[in-house]
C-alpha cells in the first residue's frame, strides 16, 4: 500500500467513525462518508466496497489504536507503582473510545453492530489487551511490588477482575459516563483493588503518604 493510499484510508476511517457516531450504523450513508473524506462515492468504494467493510475497518482501527496506547502506557508508567500502572493501561484502552463516542445517542446500536459484525476481532483484541495487562501484573509481582500470594489469584485472574471492574465502571446504565469522569474514577477504584495486595512495607509507605496528603 502506497503512502497516498494509506493516508486516504486513514481519512475514510476517521470520516466513518464520525459518521457512525452521529447517525448510528443503520442510517449512515456512504455518500455522506465519502463527502467527509473528500472523495466521490466511487472513490470510497475503491477502498471499502460496503458499509459493513467500512464499519469493520473502523472497529479494527479502534482496537489497534487503543491497544497501542495501552502498551505504551505499560512501558511508560512502569515506575509509577501497581495501581497507577494498571489505571494507565486500562484508561488508555477505554478512555480513547469514550472520548469519541460518549456523546453519541447511537452508542448502544454501535456496540450491538460491533458484536454482530466484528465478534472475532473484538475477541482477539480482548485477548491481546488481557495479555498486556497480565504481563504488567506479572512484572509487578516479580518485582516485589504486588503480592498475589495471600489471595490465591493468578496474574490472569487478577487481570480479569480489573477488566470486569473497568467494564462495570463505564457501563451505560443508568447513565453513560464521560471519558473525563471515567479517567477520574478509574485510579480510585484500581487503588482500592490493589491496596490489600501491596507488600506490607510498601503498604505502610502508601498509607503514610495518604495521611500526609489528607493533612
């Protein structure tokens, strides 16, 4: 693929995300997407032969972007401590999505379309994200910064707990949560989950810091 083709597809995918957010899956018109991308309808169809193909590409792009951001967070926040590290990883995975689709009145329809049309891609992305989070947890355990021994939890099972917690936090009922509110609450929730898993010496240091902050 040439750089020009790559840039064109990038514009189309971004236009598609914008259009799906505004109109939902069913009511999106490919002509509208083409206009947003600065193409003719025929030019659009050269890259994506159907609305379904475009939607799949949008979902794939969301997964690719958020997984890349999560991996970068795993690398960059490694020295921040377990709770901050896990919050950064999870925040990048879900925050980016919420920032772009929180205001859409068609969010439930889009999630339904994604489950129907992109099930295997969603599952693959979920597995990749779980691997990123599991690797970070394993690193913290091996570094002596997190103690799962008392709970009997494995890195995989603790990763699942963190993901389920984040999914519950961003659930659309009773009301959708904004990306800003999600990013604000997530570290607090993750901190609570990690509090009893810190080695005794580190736990006392964290508690002392909290006491100073409260004063």
